[in-house]
């Protein structure tokens, strides 16, 4: 059980790091080098660790209740430097969850057609599920999650309401993560792999 928890923790860390790296990559692609100058345009985990979201909360949850949630230190960007002033922030915001979906899709196709029945199947299945879950969690439209950037870019009038949510928004996001997201994540898992995640056991 302990080894399984450590495995999940490492998957969360590297998935969250890639998530933040892609935020910085997209911002840099759109003309904003803020992340690059801050030394954050890298896959080095040490540059992205948030003590609370990358260490304390994930380990505490994994080692106590067996659940998981976590995040890395947000990559800085300057929306005023983006070449796309209208939807640039939305593109930067979606780049992180999009990267997690991409990981899940690639490994999903791999285990569907190549790795099924191999010793790697179970471990890769958890990589897929975790990345789906992280993507969905970050797309919840409350600050500071990425979904709020998408919502505010597409619906500018929602900006003021979003900014008022503050800590309360994160509280609601955690409730959604516990009560609703597992079912949605299992649906995406089936879509990517053609198999049921609930049948997997370590």
C-alpha cells in the first residue's frame, strides 16, 4: 500500500509539472517570455514545487484516505504581452489541462492496442486516470484554477463574479472534485482506453 501511494505521488508530481510547463510554453509561444525569464520554462520538478499543493496535501491524502489531489506552483505570465489579446489567456489556461488530456489519450491508445495484458497495463492505467482527473479539476471555473481563465475570456462579464469567489471557490472546487469528478473521469477513461477503470486493483 505504501509503495502504491508513492507511485501515485510521483505520477501526480510529474503530471502537475508537465501541466505547468505547458502553461509557460504556450505563453512563450504567444509572445510572453515571462515564464522563460523566471526559469520556469523547464521540466525540472524542483522549479515547480509548491510546498502545500505538491508536497503536504498530496502526501497527506495519499497516506491517510488513499485519495489524491495536488498542484504545482503556478507559472507566471503577462497577458498584456500575449499576441492574442482576446483569447490568449484562455489558450494559456487550457494548455495545462490540455497537456494532461494529451498524456491520458496517448497512454490510453497505447494500452488499448499495445500494452493490454502486459505487466505495465495497471501502472499506465493509473497514469491515465490521474491525468484525466487533474485536467478536469483544473477546468473547474473558479479562481485560481484554469477553468476560470477560460470562462472570463469567453464571458468577460463573469470576471467580477469569478474574482469574488476567492477561497470559497476553491472550497466548492474540492467538493466537486470529491463528489462529481471521479464519475466523469471514469467516463473519459473508458473513452480513451475502452475499459472500465473501476475494475482495476493493485
